[in-house]
C-alpha cells in the first residue's frame, strides 16, 4: 500500500491535498494504478485511457518530433503542443522582415498552413510486455554472453509482430533490464504549422521565469497532421488531407479548484528514481555543478551579443534557449536535492531494506565502491562533454574529425558524406564565428583551470588565460575550414559545402594542418586515453549491478507499488491541482492570471514585453467566456503530477478526460523529481486551456480554429 502524505494548502483556496503520492509515478498506460487514481477523484476507467481495440485517449496523444508530446484537439487533426516545442519550426519560417518569433503566426485557413520537412508525430497503437521472450535463455548469464542472447531474442520478437506497412515495433527495457515492453508505432510525416503566438506571449518571462513559479507564459503552438486520401501516413504532398483521428480531446474551460484531480499523458524522457544514495550524492555535489559552470560561461557570452544585435538574437534564439533550459534545471535540481535531504532519505531507505533482505547489503557496498572509483572520470567526462557541446568551434572540429577518420579508414561513402554535409550545414546556418571564438576561449580557460593535469593534453595549462585564448582562437578561426571562415578549394564551407567536400583527400590533409583541429584532436585524445575507457568500464559494472539492485528492491519492498523510470515511452502520471510552500513563510497559489502579466510588464524588454493588443484586451476586460470566477483570465496553474523533459506539450486532463491544460514546465524547487520526487516540493506547470482559447479567439482572431474544437463549458 502506498503511504499517504499531506501538503500545506495554497494561499488562494485553503484546502488539504489528500492522497499525495509519496513516490510520484510515471505509469505504463496498460498498468496504471487505477485504484489510487479513482480514490483521488478520477471518474473514467483505465480502459478509456488506453485501449488498443477501440478509440481511447491514447489515440489523441502523440510524440512530437521525437522529443516533446502533443495532442489532437479536433476531428481534423489539429495538434496542440508547446511554443518551445514548435520553436525551431517557427524560427525556420522567420526572417528579419517576416519575424514569426516576434510577431506570431496564424494561418487564415488550411491553405495557409506551413509545411515542416522532417517533422514527425508518432502514435502508439499498442503496448505488449515481452519480458519472457527477450530474457529466454539468459538465466545464469551476465555481461556479453547475456547481451548476445538478448539481442538475438529482440530480433526474433520484432520479427514475430505482424505489422502494417506504416507501422514499426520498438522494444525498450525498463527496471534496468528486468522487464521489456514492445511498442507498435505509427509515424505521420506531413505536419504543418497552423498558429503560434508571439514570443512575448509564448515565451513570456523567457529565461528569468524558466523553471519558476509564479509563471505567466502562453507556451503553446498549433500544428496539423496531414495524411493521404486513405488517412494513412504519407510524405508531404499538396494532395494530402487533414488527418481524421480515432479520438480527439474535448477542451474544457471550466474553472479549476484546489484539489481537483488531474492526470498528464505523454512521453517523459528520462528519470532515475532508483539510484542508490551514493549516486545521488555524486550528481548533487560534482556532476551537476560542473555542467552548470560551463553553461554559465557560454550563456553569459551569448547573452551580451544577443541583447546588442537583433540578427544575432534571431540566429541564436533557439540555441540559447536550449542551453539555458538545462543549465537552470540543474541549478534547481541541486537545490531541491539538498532541501529535500534526498541523500539522507535514500540512505535511510536502503538501511531499512537491508534489515529485511541481507542480499542488499553486499550489493550496495559494491555500488558505493564503483561510484567512488568512477567519480574522477565521471567529473572529467562532464566537463569535457559540456565544453565540446557549448563551444561550437569544437563541436564543428569534432564533426570534421569524425569525417577525416571515416575517409582514412575507407568507411566513407556518398550517403555518409551527405549526412556530414547536412549536419554541418545545420550548424553553420546559425553560427557566428567571431562570437563563438569568445565562447570557446572562455570555456577552454575554465576547463584548463578546473581539470587535473593528468586528464588534460600536454602543455594545456597555456589555455588558462581566456584573453590569451581569444587572441589565439580568433587568429586560427579566420583561416580555418572548420569555422567556415577560411577558404578551401576556392570557397568556404558556409558558402559552398559541396565544393569543399568534393576533394576528400586534400580536405583531410588540410584538416590535419588546421590549428583548431590540432587543438581539438589533442583534447579528444587525452579524453579517450585518460577517461573514456575507465568511465565506461565502471559504468558497465554499475549497470549490471543496478539491474540486480532494482530486482532486489522490488523483491524486498512489498508495500511499494513500483513504476518504471521514464524512457521516452508513453506514460500516465496523476496528481491534484495544488499550490505549494517551498520555503519558510513562502506560500504559492495554484493559479496565475493576466493581471500578473501586467505586473511583470516591462516595455521593450526581450523577456517581459507585452503585445499592445493583449494590453488593450486586458484594459477593456474583453475576456469573453474565458474569464474565471475572479473576473480575469487564468494563465497558468500547478499540480502534483510527476513530469519531466519530454512531457513538454503533454495534455493535462481532468477527472473525465477533458483537456484542461498544456504541460510545459516544473517548479524550480522540485526539478529534482527526476531523481527524487517529493510531494511537498514537486509541481508541474501548465498553460490553462482558458488562456489558450482566449489567445486564439480574442488575440489572434482565429475563431475558425475554435470552431473545430469540442468546447466543454
């Protein structure tokens, strides 16, 4: 039985949030904790959420472009997801003259909807547990011997599914390989942009408000799925027609109350709820702080140029947001782990189970030894990977290094070469060599100063001074093929990448003489020689022991109902509408309103500007049917649903399965929920459907979209 705990209610409506989940939960939809969901207030059945044999809510929920979640809200395939999930597509359609990021975009009808080559949505048609088939013949085996048999079994299980031409099967492990599930997936490839508010609405508060509450962000955008005349997946074509879904979500504009039941349905990316205490300690004290420090340097450097130059702001907008997102998340995660006493709690839990099952004692002792031994290598891995990732000059050098290796090893063919060119072109499209020279100079100095010499290339201490680094990097960059500023074969990679890559042998020779390539190659060699193999060896032992530890946990703790860690597969989480009290004398209500937007309004500020039309609507109190009992339009709200990255864009549903909000963030004090869910601190943040419809209707004058939906009043 799951223990119940009680939270201090929010400031707006005094109430007790009963039945709070002690451990959170991201449940496989075929195995939801239906009993507890109904105890907490759910009025529908688990079959109505997921039923492979007839239409159910799962038929309205899709994975959007491989990373976010989206949901269908009309019988014509209208798709709702976050603004930040559609940000890259909005950016690609934007120019300085026609800036949809700044001004928003709203198609006047279906003919005006914009195609997005490469964007996909995935439906989950069915889920089957295949543990017995996958693990057959592995008893008593471990390591490579077990992996070889599992891989053969996986191929056999996949081959056993009878699939339609537009379907595929994906099999994923859960509980660290103690169970396996097969997912039948249908992918649609013609996805068109329908509408998006301006960033001053969709990204209101930007990086200052990211991960924090109270929040006032209209983080939504709209797309549409198109299909062939038979309603099946097809590549983009003018002849395609709007997709007719098996199910679409009714949209509720009823007022929300503290303690209302909610559930979130989507594709959470990755959690590690079952790590031992020693692993949490390493994340909190070493790994997260290292990654935070590198991104902090990169972000500060980019921000200075973006504030001063509009073209740079547009070019780097998506990139900056991506880097800043997890930088801020990690800061909150560290604070939350400390505040919730996560290490002490997990250690106490381990001790309590060791009394019940002595086998756990030896397993945990060995896990502690392995994590302690891996520590220095894990820390250098964190620094190295973040330096290469955030200094795009080094990212580019890494791509060219891999290209040269492929050419010299004889593994290069036309398809591989085209893939390299495509990926490099994508980087160059939004790359400023002079700006990145500054970023590279600074993160190199940080790496040289923070990393023990035994992990670094010989004489790397010369990079400890960022000013000296900048002079050197800038000099090298001007003549480097890598940065796209130096010429080769009479042109640059930015101007004509095909011509640069047409002479493979000479290009490789040029790269070998390039000082930036020599710098990166020395860094990579030092990392591979001094870190990679040692880290991976430890990790292999940890992974095998973590599987054993997970099995022992499930065997020993009979009172706990376990759910698998998130792994980007379809999951259900549930909770209640609730405010929070994250710190002494601080109480947060569960709902924000447009009035709060006006309180934060800073004219012309890139984070807190407000469109004139929204100001006019507010001043006239022209709220239509979208105001709540306060007389204002609710913007965002919080609840105790256990969410993570990948849940962005997930539908928040009420007790009857109606759409009441769009998940887009978590409260900063609870971002450690990926590792340690704490019902007192962990809150997910959602855009209220009232605000979404208000913006579509009153602000965008796109009533034709409202008319497609089924509105629950």
